């Protein structure tokens, strides 16, 4: 009898080709580990994973059927295909060669699916690579202490030019060990505790509030995941963590974590004082001042970018319906900023800061601007349907609880950050593969 469920197909493929399966697991773990290290080694490891997958294809093709029929993977595929179609009406400023590059995150779930029955092996490799990145950050930050200097923060860490992307891995280095501590029952679990502590220290040193938000969001998912006991207390803790995550990641205040750590009294005064965002917003109260000026005076570039994005959508019916084309946000924002400078001279400071942005820091807004209502619906469905499946299956699967905690950073960044990058793409691919391979929870 041929098994029908995904897990049974995976187990059969492993029995039929044990050596090939072991090689496939090793290739997948190597890719997960190097994903957090550097771009070139990661690309080589991904190529090796692809080669192993192709060589094993005659033996494993049956087990790929559930992955190919996965509605969430199909939603991501449809999202990507529609975005490519919008290039037909994209403005001439869009670099077509850049936009036509293949999207590896679409193929990667299929490469990982045959070995997705080993979730802790893949998550452990990802966490180990993230721990190496964490060690590099801490050593680089503490190095001046050896010569009598002071700890370096993000702005002073020469040589760590990719630190913003490292923020994803600092979150992984914290939440995967936390999930393992929750799942394990013996005393050995406390050996993992230094990792989340050190990751939190590195996040504070980075001064990046969005990374702190990602960490708190992951911890909130671990506290909120559905269980039978202690639901009220978990809900209170999780809700508090989630609220902190949203406030931190939104970056509504110009006060960085690093500034707060060094001088908390001064940081709070900057936030609440007349020169801070609340004071600036309160100052715009006269009838002749517009709500636009109040928004742009909040001191947060993200709020201003959201305002600009909404302005681009409501000002053009074609954009609202079918979008202005893949990759069109940067040139359209540049034109909007030019018009803003001319019409509202008071927005010069914001326009100067926002000129270098290529993303509105909100996935839904960018999807709507570039792909209209179809892309908005596909992007929202794909991102949040995957979260719902992780949430549902995490109740009976500790590995998926860890995956949910990692994926929380993608969810938060879809609202207030950027997810069109290598790290979140890898997280999404791993989440699709692991959640599809997991057994359905008992409905009894």
C-alpha cells in the first residue's frame, strides 16, 4: 500500500535510500549553518544541496508530491509569478536584469522537504551558524577593552558592514535555544542558556530596535503557543512581549538602544521632551498645519514612508488596482519626495533622510504599490497562512514551536521592516518545508 500523508512518504524515502538521505541531511545542515556566515559559502552550499537533490530525484520524486500541492507554497509561487508579470507595465527606470533574477526562496522548500522530518537537525545547524555570527559580533565589540578602550557599538564596528542583516541571526541564536530549553525536560537544557543571554547583549550593543523587536516577538510566540495548562499566565506574558516587540520594531522614537543603555535618563528626556517625537507632534496643532506635517515631524522615517506609500496608492487608480510594476517603488518614491519638497518646504529634512530608502518598511504597502490588489492579497495570504499553520501545529511539535519563534521576526518585519532579503527568504523556505512535513495535530 502506498502511503498518502507527507510524513509517511518521507520516512519511506529515507528507508529506500539511507545513504542518499544521510548525504541530503548533511547538505541541508551545511546550507543552514553557512546561511548565517557569509554570502559566498552559503551560495556554494546551496548549490551542493541542489546537486544532491537532483541526484536523488529518481528516488524521492514521490515524496515531493505533498510539497508541490502545498497551498501555502503555491501562494508564494503565485505571488512571485504575478510580480514578474507586473514587469510588463513597470516604469523604464526599473532595472529589468536585476528584477528577473531567479527567486531561490521558491525552490528551496522543495530542496529541504525530503529531509524535513529531521527538524531539530536543520534548526540546530541554523542556530549554530547564528552562534558563530554572534561570537564575531561580541569579539568585535569587546576587542577595544584589551587595549583600555571602550566597547564598540554598531556605528563604530568597522568591518561589520553587513551587521543589519546579522540582526536576523542574532534573533535565531536567541530563540532557538530558548525553544529547546522549553522543550527539554532534563537539567542539560540549562547549558543552552548562555546563548540567548549573549544574543540579547549583542542586540543591545547593536543599537537596532528592530532586532530587539524581533527577539521579543519570538519570545512572545514561545509564551503564547497553544498548550493545555497555564494559558492565562502565558497569554499575559506573551501579550506584554508582543507589545514590546511592536513598539521596539516600529522605531517611532529616535532613541536607540545603545543610547538608552549608556544614559537612560537622557534617552527618556529626548523621547518625551519638546525636541522628541511626542513633543514635535504636539507642536503641530494650528489649523493651517496639515496632518501630513504632523506625521513627518514624528521623527520616524518609517512613519513618513508609510504616509508616502499610502499617498502613492490613493493618488493613482491603476496603482491601487494592478500596481505600478515590480521594482517601481524606489523611482516612484524619489518622484514623490521631489514633489514633497516643492509643495511642503517643511519636509526637507525627512525627504533628505528618506531619499536613500528603497523600501517602505511594510510588506503589504510595497506589494500593493508594485502589484496592486492581486499581489497584496497573495502576499498577505502567503505570509499569514504560513504563520497560522506553524501556530496550529506548534501545539504538539516542539520543533515547530522553535520555527514559529524564528518566523515571528518575518511577521513583525512584514509590518514594520523588510523581508525581501536572503535571511528572511531562508527562514520562510525552512518554515514551509518543516510545517508541511509535520504531522497534523490531534483534533481530539
